[in-house]
């Protein structure tokens, strides 16, 4: 058998990164097909909404690849195509600094990996961009901004409206036909924008004035209206291109494991029991397959184990908790439990009682809590909705709750007990 490299072992699963490479992108065939049609249709934008860690960013990366004429994923999925696309495609993740649409537009205009590079080649666009800095060369502004971290809205002398400047520049890029199919702007983590007011209006205006610019907005939300925080009608702007990304099926999750094995030439494999266990634990979240898979492969490699089984996955879960492999999820867990056996028991009882619609009925959960010896469970549920314990639970109505996010709920179920081995 071929020896594999540490690099291959370390990158077989990538919990910390979205999937760029079409080879490693599992499942999602109908969504790719849908997105490819959307990229081919004039005038409509695309949205990807869904739960945390479900694979939204990865899908958006694949959409960028398709938009730039890379059809390898279509080949792999045997999806028919008759042309290669040619977009100028930009990707931006909002993070926590983008608070308004103006912040977003300024970043799009002034970041080198976004529009800045292109604007410099077009004198009229460059002139327009200089308005942002009140006539100063925007390069100076950019250099200064890089020095002090990111460019903020306040640092811009606002003699002109940012959205007008943005629209003008897009129109200029549009007019010179910068790419055959237009410009694709992927805005990831759109849900982080505190106040997205004005976005729908901007889309409407661009649809009229620069029809070849297309947005793909991506974020944690139940639906488009929630993502855009917009209550007016936005349907027409997105036609039928809203992708509501569901959990992954067992077959799709299994494919992630097979792809990882393939990338290390099956030097280490996961047996049936291990795969079943991982898929059950992941509960539709590809992230957890990557998190568990990566840790299991690493220790197996170091201990010269070539077959990973059910028990090995169990012990991997302990390591993930002890080593805080995911410090964010583990931190949230510790905050919610805060060293109390009772609170951990109630948290687990609630996580185990989630119904298929995501709701928890306390009558179900309190029965399980009673099995753990907790008689006053409602008191601990009372804690778990407060900020002090992370507000992981949300009260819907009398006796009904839901978890703030299903990834955390899944983590609770997968994680071994902290305060007791019960
Ligand atoms: N189709 C896929 N095939 C294989 N792995 C995937 C796929 N989609 C997502 N993943 C993996 O699952 C994890 C989460 O994916 P991603 O970051 O795309 O999700 P997300 O929905 O954008 O998450 P977040 O809500 O945190 O932004 C990553 O490790 C990614 O590599
Ligand atoms: Mg993401």
C-alpha cells in the first residue's frame, strides 16, 4: 500500500474550511443544477439560506467555480450543460464589521480582491471612486485604512452617497462588458449585517440600470425575507432562485467519508460501524462529519491504526471535548452547563426531545430529565434561556422551546457527559 503524507491525512477532512474543490464536494446535485440555471438566466439574483454549518458557503464556492467556466462539478454529477459561463466573480464574507449596506458597498469597492483592481483600469470608474474619499486618491485612503485595520464608514468623507457611487461604477463595468456574462457578487454571512436596509432598493435599481450584475446572498436564515429583513416583496428579484439548503442525507454524509478515504488512497478506512455512528451523530450536518473525521484520522495515523470502527469514534468524541477541538461549540457547552450536573442533564433532555419540526415540548423533555434524577427541570430551562447561560434555548410559547441552532443541539448529543458519566 502507498504511504500517504501527513498533509493528505490533515486535509482529508476540513472542518474549518468550505469546500472549494469539486472532487470533494458531496451530494447537493439538484441544488447545483438549480444554481447553474440561475447563473444562466438574465436578471435574477440567487440566495442561499439555511441552518448554521449546513454547507451554504461551500455551495456558494461551487457557484463561483461554475460562474467562471469551471464545469468539473457538472461533469462529476452528470448534469447536462451546453456552454461555459464567463462572469467576473467576487466573494465577500461580511463578518462582524459590516453593519450596514454602505459598509458592504465600501468594502466591495475598496478591497483589492473585490472591485478595486478593476476600477483602476477604467478612468471614469476611478474618478467615480475618488468621490468616496472626497477627491483624495482612494489609494491613499486605502493605505491608511490598511494601517488602522479595516476601512470604516466614518473614515469616508460623505459628500456623495455610497450607493450612487457603487451603482455608477457597476454601470461603467457593465458598459464595457468586463466579462461575457456579467458580474457575480457573492455576499456570504449576509445575516451578520445588522441593518440591511436599502439592499432591496439597490437590487431593484441595479436590475433596471445594470441588468448583467447578479448577486448571490448567503446566510443563516429560515427564508429570504428573514435574511434580507425585508418585508416588502423581493420575490421577483430572486425569481425561483432561492436555495433553502436542507440537512444532508445519510447518503451524502457517507459520500464525504468516502471522498476523504479516497484522498488518502484508503490508507486508513472507516468500517460500517464507524460510518453509521458518524452519520448518526452528525444528524445532517456535514461540519460534524469533518470535525469527527479529522480527529479520528489524526490519532489513527499517529497510532498506526488502519481501520477505524464504532468504538474508535466514541473515543474520538471524548478527545474532541477534552481538547476543545471546536472551541466555539465547546465554549458554548461549558457556558450553558456551568459545572452543574442538573443543568447538563436538563440541557441533554431538551436536546434529545427535539421533534422533526425543531420544537421541544417540555413534557417530553421533563420525562427524560426525571430519569436523570432531576425533578425541578423547569427551573434549569429557565436558566438556559438567559444570556448568562448563553441563551441556547428560545421559548416559543407555553411549554414549547427550540434550540437557537441545530448544530449546537447536535453537538450536545454527540458530546460525552461533562459533569457525570451517567
Ligand atoms: N457538499 C459538501 N461536501 C462535503 N463537505 C461539505 C459540503 N458542504 C459543506 N461541507 C463541509 O461542512 C462544513 C460546513 O460547511 P460550510 O462552511 O460551507 O457551511 P455554512 O453553512 O457556510 O456554515 P456557517 O453557517 O458556519 O457559515 C465545512 O467543513 C465544509 O467543508
Ligand atoms: Mg458559511
